[in-house]
C-alpha cells in the first residue's frame, strides 16, 4: 500500500513507518494510517484490504503409463484453466515418451488462481525372452520353454507360469505376453521345430577296408574318412576316442600312429544329431633313423648317411638313381634331399628323408696398399668370411705388414661352416735409400767440417740446404738430419752429430795390459798438427809394449794455433800361471767331474772351459767365465753323453782380466754295464753283441798282468777298483766304469738253502732299509744269464723261486756301487 500527502507516516497495528508497506493478510483487514505534514498537523485515514478464497483445484488422471500409451488429464475446481501445454480446456490428452510433469492454472469465480501439477511416469515395455530346446527330433519328444524379463506371463496355451512344457507333432510357433509392474506388455514368439534324427555313416578312401566300420593302413599313411546322413545342409563334427583330434567338414584326412576309432556327430538342418564311429587299424612300421656324418657341408664334400631301425634299405638319390645299402657315402655339390625306404612283411613302405645343406664357399677379397717402401708398413684387410688365417700366422681380419722384399701374402677365409677359400695379394717393396754421411764429426771450436751425403738422388738437410755436401762450423755440439730420396720416391732420414769442443790434448788407447801385450796410443789434434812424444816419436799414434807400468806423454801443436800436452799411464798386470792335472774318468750317467789345478802365481778367480765340437754335440756346455774354487774346477757332465773321450781347453783368469795359457784336458766318459760279475771270483766283459776283439783289465788304475781275456779272476776273491778297456771291431776302444769290489763273502743269508722249485726263499741282507735305498738285487744262473732283477730291496726279502734244479747266485748292488754275492741251490 502507498500513502501520499504528508511527510511522516505511521501505520496502525504495525511498527512500519513510511509511505509504503507490504502486507499479506489471511482474512479481510482494515489498516489505519496517521499522516503528519510539515506543520506538524496530523490526519488519519483507513484502508480496507478484502481477502478472497483461492479455488480448491485438482488434476485427475493416471500417474504411470506404458511407453506409447495416451491418457486423459482432467482439472476440476475452477471456472477457467490454462495448461503448460497452452491448452485451456479442463481435459487434455497426452502421450509422453518419458516421465513428464504437467501443470495447470486453475482460476475460480472470484478471480483467484492456483497452480496444480501432475507427474506422469513412462515405463518401457519389458525386454523379455524365451529360452529352451527349440528343436526336437520326433513327435514324441518334449520341449521346455522358459520366459524371463517380466513380473507376469501369459502363454497362448493359457499357462501363466514362466516355464511351460510342450510336445508338438509338427513345427509350431509359440508366444507369450510378458508383463512388467506397470502393466506394460511385450509379446515374444518362439518356434519349436520338429525334425527327424539322422542315420549317420562313415566310409573311407585310401586304406584296405576290413568291414563297413573299419579299415587298415600302414603307419604313416593317410586315409580319407567321409561322413553321410546329414542331408544337404547338415554339419559334421569329428573327434576320436581320447579327444586328441577335432575337425569339421564332411570329409577329414587322418594319419594315426596307432589303431584309432574316429567319431562323427552328424547334425541335420533342423538341429537333430546322431553319432557314427569308424576304426582305422594301423599296421606298425619300424622307425627309420638317418644319421648323417654332417648336415651342412662345403661344396664337393662327402657325407656318410647311415640308416637304422629296419632292414632292406633302398636310397633314392637326387639324380634319380638308387642304392641298396644301409650306409652310403655321397658327394654333395648343392643342397639336396636323400630318401631311404624299406618294405616290411605287411607290404608297408616306410620312408625317411634328410636334407644336406651345402654352404657356398666364401668370396674373399684383400684390400690394402700393395706398393710400399722398404721399412714402411701397409695394412691388408680381408673380407668375405667370418674367420681369417694369414700366411703370417695372424687370424685377425686386418694385418699390418712391413715386408723386407717383394712378398706374396695369402689369406684363407672361412665361413661359419669352415668352408675355406684363399686369396692372395702381391706387395711390391721398393728399396729405401741407404744414405751415408761422411766427414769429420769431431771438431774444435772455430773449425769447420764438410759433411757429404751419398746413397740417394736428392737430399734435404735439416739446415735447409739441398746439396749433397754442406760446410758447417757450429759453435756447439749439433745434430744434423739428412733426408735422402731414391729414384723410386722412397725416403730415409739419418742423423749425424758434430761434436764441438775446446782443444785439449787427449790420448786414446788401451791403458791396461797383461804382461806381453802391446797397445796403440793416439793423440788428437788433426793431421796438420805436430807431435812430440816422450819416446821421441813424432807421429799422432805410437805402439808400445811396456814390461811394467809406464807413463807416456805428448806435446801437440795444432795448425790453427792452440797447443797442449797430455800424459797417460799404461798399467801392466801379471798373467796368472797354473798347472792342471787330468780329470778322473766318469761313469756314463754320472753328472759331475773335477779338474785339479795348482796356482803358481797371478791370483786367478775365474776360469774358462771351451769344448771341441764333438763334445758340444753331446751336450757339454762352454764356460766363458766361471767362478774358480780352491783346488779344482767342477764340471757338469751331460747324463746323456755317450761313452768316449772329449777334449776341452781350460784356462784361469785373474781379477784384472789377464788369462793364463790354455791347457788341453780330456774328459773320459766310461761305458756303463760292460762288466758283469759272475760269482765272487770272476769278472766278465759283456760281449753279447760281439763288438769286442781284445781286452785289458785294470786294478786300482794299473794294468793287471796277463789279464787280456774276456774273463778275469783273482784267487781269494776281488778286493779293489776294477775296469776293462775293450777294443772294438771298428778299431776303437771302450773303457768300462770302475767296479769297486770288496772281499766280503757269505754276508747274504738265505733260508731254506737248498730250496725247492716254486717255493719261497727268504733272503736276509745285512743292511738297514735306509742303507738299501736305491739298491738292486739280481739272480743269475750258472751261465751268467740274468733271471731276476728288482729295485725294491729290504733287509728281509721273500722271493718266489720258479727255477729248475741247479746252482744260482744272488747279487746285491748298493747305491754307492758295492756288490755282494751269495749262492743258493734249487734241489727239486
């Protein structure tokens, strides 16, 4: 409400002030207003607000419909209506496709209006389906149909359950109305087909038919199985007993390794199925195995093919020929397949094949510079393989060579199968120049020298000059470099050092002599200088042979001014004097010998021992400077040296290097095993090879009088050192090793003695096991024939005696050479 006509306004029944107020009475109400003007005068006015009643309106109609359904909505309670669809009638028809809220303005007779709403929910029809066995075979079978997807069901059969059972005699279409909670309906149709069950059968092609339901094949062969009975649109599904085979189609090809039964499930176009079986009997085959010597070869190589597992093999070769054998050797030039077959008693043909792959030879190529200068190198690189072997022995892909002359290098290139092919390259070596520099290279300060090059066709010096000869006058020692080029373009560089020094007189020459030697002393100064020696000589060089330590001096006057003097002392050392004795002989196999000596003067501390060529060939080693020990020189004798006399020259040397005169000595290596002792009182020289024609026996180093036979004996037994010199049929002589014997008899005890044949003989040796280390025991018969030998000798020994009756000797030789004998008798 709005008031006017004053400046202040106060409403009765309200705390509101101001010309304008808003009220919302629920019943008819009178409002009073007090108005004050500027003069303060007041006036009152009233205003009645009449409140009219709203119409009581409603909307009648369905709140839930099915999709596509049309319904009526009717508004009541007013005199006029306006819908949100713009319609003005009390009733409207609507068909919403989704949940929709409708509203209407209802106006009563007093002009008051009210808005009412009505929500219509739209329910979709149910998505129903029918499941079950829709194909039956024969009029006597049942089909169970189950509907789902709704809350209520009505079948054409009148059933209201979701599952029904039917038994049509012909193909029949069934339907069901499926209701949801909104009452919406979906009708679902299902056809139940009535067909006839097939009568399947199986036939075979490729084997030997045994019966209508079986056939036989050879192991490894194939047989075609064909099913029937499914009609023009029938299907076929195959399997076998252990379910390891699965296939579809009217015909299948099978090759079982064992007798197998196959099954086919035949299904007609109507879906009716039946199963038939067929047995394929397999005639066993022997398994042929081909073993090749190699499966990959180089062209032209041979391969051995070996068949096994059967018999009666026939090989079919790639060229169309055949060979009947289990093993064949073939030469393979290209990759080829070889087939072998056999026929067993069942008439089955068994085959096996193998392919031998031929790996082609590599194609080697060598790259690199094939012309070099002498002393230069070039890198040669081979390609075309995986392994390389050069004529130099290297096995890398690339090699760097520095040939000294024209050289042909080859490389063998191998592939992964070691197939080899060779390539060669000729490397031409142009000779490098061999320059030389002549001229005085030691000058005094202020002098010049001419250096002359030769050996090339052009020259470049390090000082820039390009002539063959240059004149230089360095003030200090300088190295010059010359690069010479030959006619083939090869170069070589050599240095030359010109030594510069201030003039000092220097005397050169050997300043330490041995008694009897001479030396040449040379003073420097140049050819144009003058020389005055204290010997009176005036040449740059003098030769002297002092007998005692002497000082020599010289005065030098150079041509270009400087003068000087110098002196040098020549020391004379004494020569050692020594007397040598002949060395003792050595037995073959012994490795040490001594050369006795006696020093007379000179205090030697070293020695030299130089052998002749025949001794060197036997393994003797020269000693150029060996340490001298007191009284004797110990010499190493090769254990392999043959018996004989070997000559050498021996001398001693003192600390000053002076050497005595050489003395010739003879190293005598004596033959081992020449002397065979028989009993205690007889020595025999072994001549089983008949190479000796004369003998001389020695005792303690002296000839034994009259002892010139192959045999030698002494009454009472031997006691001493014995050896024999035997003359050979070729005129030469052999000297035996020394045999040390002692007159000790019956020191070896034997029990029993006599002993019987094939009985054990106990032999007691009167030494400890330690003393018997390295000893040897032998048994001889009366003719001196050795019957038994052992290196395992103990204080007590048990020996089996397999000998015939007679007298025998046991001989024990100690490591040091002592020999002990004893006899025993074999009684029976």
